[in-house]
C-alpha cells in the first residue's frame, strides 16, 4: 500500500489524524513546499502532532514523508492519464504531452547516475552493441541501434529466435548485449541472457521489473517505467522511458568523445545524406 492509499484508509485514525489526512490529500501538490510547522498551522494542530502522525504512517521524519509523497504523486499522475471515448482532440494532445513529461521525470528519479556512467564508459571501449528484443520492443531495439551507430558503434537488433540463439553460439569478443523486456519474464529473452552469462558476455537488462528473472541473469539492470494496464498506456510508457535511458547513455558518450563523434557524423552525412 503506497502513501496515498494509506492516507485514504482512515479507519484506524482518530479524528485529528483523519483531518490531517484529508488536508494532505486535498492539497497534496502544495505539501512538498510546506514545513511541518506550516502543515500544523493549516490543520489547526501543532508540529509534534504532525511528526507523530508521520511516524504512524511509517516514516522516520517529515522530509522522508515528503519524498515518498512526491514519488507517489508522480505514480498517480501516470495512472490518471486515460483517454475517454469521444474525447476532444486538444485534451488528448495535452494529456500525451503531460504523460511524456511525467514518465521522463519518473525515469530520471529512479536512475543511478553512476550506473549510467559505468555503462557509457563500457560502451566506449567496445565495438559492437547487440540488442535482443521481441514483439513491441523491436522498435526500441531499432532505435537503440540507430542511436549508438551515431556514437560510432556497430549496433544490430536481433529479433528472430534463431538469430538470437545463434548469437549465443558465436565467439563474442568486444561485444555488449542489451536485452529489452517490459516484464523481464520473456522466456526467449531470458534463455539467451543465461547463455550470454555462461560465456561471460557483458549484458544489460532494460526492464520494468528489477526483481525479474531477466534482471537476475544480467550484469546490469537499468529500470524503465512499467505499468500493467493497456488503458494506462502500458506500451507507450515503457517506450518513452526506455528511449530516455538510451538518450542519456548516448549523450554521456557524446560528451566524453565529442570531437570524434561529431567528425564521424559529419563525414557520414557528406557521403550518405547529401
């Protein structure tokens, strides 16, 4: 049960605690800017009462409570974006814009800068980046291939089962493998991940579930945003989140090897784009 749900579940609260809960729920976006003393004033209580209430909810201090409130509000914002039947076009356009901003912000908040730097540095040292993707995730593998080609890497997206399995049987020096799975339980992807691990090949899982079977088979696990419901834009959210992760890694590589990558892309443009 997240914080929002606990605030709504007021059966075991006394009257004062119910009043505080109601105020927080009704003014949730203002609370992160409030001190405990200000919240106490708004709810006609005192700071000690607020702190006792926060601890009853399971938080060590008021700042810890605010951090969790912000996180749960972002989760709620993702889940609240639904398209209604015969909805006005301008409303849909606004919702999708807001959804993208919220997904990127939430992805950013759960990423480790040190991990992204580590992955980017490893990519800089190798020549080949191989993507393993199936079904709806093939477009993400294709996007990753294009992006990291711009960073001077030979990138290939393996989507067919026979090619994925064949890759595991091939000597892979100077390679990194990126495996994409929203739930992290795709049996085909898990199978090839296990084979790569046996061969000692560096593997990265992009998945919405960091405790998944796939995650346990890989050297690095980078969490993307995952939502179960189709009506809540399940596939769109995972796509936005994963592309943001790729964009961050690519940009770190660009910054680290700026002149070489710029010159490569200018030369490529001269030959193939003009």
